[in-house]
C-alpha cells in the first residue's frame, strides 16, 4: 500500500489554523493538564510567583490554538512556567464556563464548607475520607477525575514549591474553579481542599 508523504501535523495543521479554538474534549483536557503539570513540577517547581504571574495573552492564545490543532504542546516554543500555568487555567476555564455549575455545584460547596468548619485546619484520615465521599456524591466520574487531577497537582506544589501555600494557590485558582461570582461566598474552600489532599 502506498503512503502519502503527509504527516498528521500537515493534515491537521494547515486545514484548521484559521478555526477559532473551542472547548477541548475532556480526554484532551486531561492530557493537556497532565503535560502542563508535569513540566511545571519537573522544571519550574522553584519558580517565584507560580500561578500568580500571568502569561502573555497573545502567546497563550497561540499555545492554545496549537494544542487545539495538534493535540500536543508546541515543543518548539519557549514554554516558561507563566505560559504553562496560564494555559492550564485557560483550558479549565473554557471547560467550566460551558457548565452551569462549573466543576463544583452549590450543594457540593455548601457541604464542603460545613465539613471544613467542623474539621479545622488539620485533617484526620476519617475527615479526608469524608471529603472524598462528598466529592463522589456530588460529581460525575469525569468531574471528579478533573477535580482530583487539579487538586493533587496543587497539593504537590504546596509540599514541594518554596513559594506556594494553600492560600496563594487558592487565590490563583478560585475564579477558574468556582467562577467569577461564587469564589467570595465560598472563600477558603479550595485552600481547604488542597490541604485535605496532602
């Protein structure tokens, strides 16, 4: 059988470069987050202002468009921690904006808020288990997997990155995870969730 000389990139790339990128399918969103988080954890763990510093918008749009077209990160670009962090948050935001409750329903946030008030700042194994039970009760399997992927990454940063605390990461991720209107009402939830996964 004769093969054409075109690569996957040639076929996908030139045909869709002018198409406005949309929301990544969930399987590709997981992969994008895994790639971004892996590079951040391996190469940029000591970066100052991790997740606080915003990447350049034009560069972010270019990176997202490239991933949208090729389903992989652009290895030829300079992937600094600001660009990777912004790309991960932007991809999650695009996904959550299409869902009425985002990743977290009000019922889940209310239950977590109540539980975290009872627990205090330190979590026993039983309390951590209650957190997981609540997450399973209020989310689909896909939502749960996405939440766990993000929160495990953030808890790892708190353990290993010198400038990351639960509070600083919560401030950076609140608008993305809870939406622009709910993060004030549920202030402290994401930080406590990060602590519960440590």
